[in-house]
């Protein structure tokens, strides 16, 4: 095994003149990226950075993100990525919690980052592109790189905090290197001639491992899109001759709504993760893009890839595939006993990809691990061929009148309706049934279907206790930074007793 920065060092030796990263008309070769990381590492050393010190990064997908990321690693520091859209109070929490020595922030979020750093007693460096580049040119490059052990923490990724304050998942060099190499070698099968789409946020586990680290590990090109827009994404795919598209379900939905237009002759593979991809959307994306869409599964705590539909095996629509190299999965009941094929259980994970633990949260770490297995909180089933199917998040499970209702099953039905473009099924408190089922939907422009019609559409296709009694239309569903629908932010009117 090797440390995370060594992935860049190896590609610099093999492909110094190849383009490593580009953003529109700006690009860096591997040799240029290496030089800039050496200068940023030297800057960090002048600020007193010691091995293991944390440096927070609040940057969108811009060309100096990899400079900062690998520069921190080169200096022996720990990267703490932050969503640049966070407010100052949220940033301050992360900075205080991880004890960051420095935060590197984009000009676009400096109004939040500067007061956050002041609250936390952290230095803030605003990375204006032109000023930042000039600053680095003025600093002599650091020679060599810090020596890091496999089990040293490389990155702390803060979870979204859906069940309390955010927790920092400590990912080691071993975790991230093994996951990047597995992604590159056995899942995406990329080489130096590939171009990966960089529209997934690099501060998120999916974009960081499957786009950034995978590209750098193989000496190929990563083309960045700072903010996802369907038209701009298609322009990037064509202009830069992207070969592998990496996205989340809402990105695929946006591409389809925009319309592909001309074909993408170099595109050979599309990958979806971050949330379950509705089967209807998967098939529509394959028809439009003209390539296979492979779905995978992972979490921040698992670096993130734990399961994937392998390219050399039959693809099963709706499945997250098989455990990846170096990873074991099993399904367990609430009491920890094993669950048999076809039955639903919690997905537990063990392998080289699983985090060290939660930063300074021994109780949370102990609660997440049982007998060496990380418990994901996701409910799944496995078929006779060993393929896993995520049913839903345990916390999203709806229990109506004592019956378990898995929202994803109902959402899959709703996505089959021609007027529905986005769907979220949630539970709301109900005095008679414990919880009632609500569907919150975004319709296609010009659609005339009614809530009653959609309620009946589902009612005809599922058991009587599963269909949504409440159907609500909205202009847009709340989404996180990666485009994942945030069910916790959905507000539904109380159930109508007449509909019970």
C-alpha cells in the first residue's frame, strides 16, 4: 500500500506532460500540478503546519482544488473538505470540531468563511484564482513529500448530520488509496487516455474518490464543472471528449429533461451513485446516452465505494451490484442475527475501505461498529446470485398500522408514470395509523394529472397499505450538494382524515 499523495507522484513520473485537470480553457499538466502542490505544501510549512494538522477546504470544483488537496497531503496534513455553500455557523462548527489550523476558502464563500474562521480561531486563506496562483509562484517548492503510514488519517469527511450534529469520518491513506485503485482498475477500468467528468462535488466522497483520486491514480484527465447545469455539462462532455460520466440520479434526470442533442461518440460508460437510481430513469438514460449505466453504492464512512455492478458481469437493473474488491457485505436483523436470501436486513460492511472511526466521537464510533462490522443504516436484500438491492434507509422506513412500507418501492411506481419527473415518499405522523404515507412530486411541464389520479395509479399496483394517501405537487424538491433529495427538508401538510 502507499499514501494518497503517492498516487499523484506516480502519475507525474509516468505522464508529466499529460493534462491532469482542466476547467474550461484552463488546464494543468501532471508536471504543473506537481509543482503547484509542492509550492502550496511549502506555504503550509511556513504557516507552521505539522504532520497530522487539519486544513479545511471550502472550494467548488475549480482547478486549484486538486492543488490544495494534494498540497495538504504532501505536507503531511489532513484534508477536511467542506461544502462552500455552508453558512458561517456550520463552517465554524466543523473548524472547531476538527481543530483546523487553516481554512482555504473560495472568494464566493469568503463572507461566510472569514467570520467562521474568526469564531473558531482559525486562519483563513481566500483563494482568489489569480492571486492564489501568483502567491504560489513566489514560494520556493517543497522538496519531497511527508512520509505517511497506511493507517494515518488522510481526510476527515463530515456527514450531513441528519440525526444530530455532523460527525467527521476519519478516512486513512489505506482506505482512500485502496478504494481509488479498486475503482480505477476493476470498476471503471480507466487508463491514461480516458477523460472523467468532474461534475460531482469534490468535497464529497463520491466525487473525491471516483473522479479526483481515480483520475490522478491512472494518469488520465479530470474535466471540472464548478456547478452542475445540464446544458453546461453536455457542452463539457462534447468539448473535452469525456469517456466516463459520473453522476447522481438528479443529474441524469436533468440531462434527460434538457435533451442530449448530438451523440457523444467517445462516451463509453456512465456511473450512478449517491442515491438509488429509479429503474425507469436508468433505462431512459441508457437510451439517451447510448451507453450502459452502472449503479453502485457507498457511504462517506466507506471511502465511499462498497458495492458496484461489475462491468464484466450481467447488470441487474435496480441492483447496487456485488461487493467490490477487498470488501465484505452481509445483512443482519436488529438483533444482529444473519438474514437469509430474499429477506430484508441492515447492510453491514467490512473491508479496507471502512473508516478508522468518527473524529473525537468514541461513542458514535462504538455505536456504528459491531464485532468489526460497520452498520450502514441501510436496509437491503440479496438475491441468489449475490447481487444486493437497497430497499431504503432504516430511518426512512414508514410503519403504517404495523406494516412496513419502503418508500423506494412506492417511488419506483411513481417514476413509471409519464407525468412524474421527481418523487419523494415520506412518512408523516398520524394518530390513527402511527404514520401516514405522503408522496411529494415534481411533474413534467404541461402535465395535467391530478393528485387523485396519481394516488389511484399507485393504488392499483401495490398492496392497500402501501399507496400514498396524500399526494402533493411542488415546483422542486430540496436537494443537497450532490443533488440527492433531502427528505428531512420536505414539509407535508397533515393527513386529511377523509382520506384514511
